[in-house]
C-alpha cells in the first residue's frame, strides 16, 4: 500500500480524473453536463484543490466509463 498524505491523494485523483476525461475525449464542460455540476467543480477536482465525495466519484466513473478504482491511488 502506498502511503500518501491528503494533498498527494488529491493530486493523484485529480490527474486520474483528467486522464480518464481526456481518454473519453470530453471537455470539462461536457463532463460537468453529464454530472449535472459546474465546470469549475470539475476543474477543482482535476487541479487537486478538492476531492469528489464518494457518490460523486461513482458518478464520475460511470460518466467516464471506468472503474471507480481507476480514479483512486
């Protein structure tokens, strides 16, 4: 198991969200529309400023057609 502090977890999760979004050929705006949230919130996840809540992480995984585990460290 990798020992990461909270900042590192936010950075890793954000990078994985960004990578999955880009692999799905979606813009932040398009992903936000799929989730019913603001584009700025997607940006804050991807930049590592915020972590999505568990229900949101599950919705992200569905919207990006990945496993929830693919978005976690």
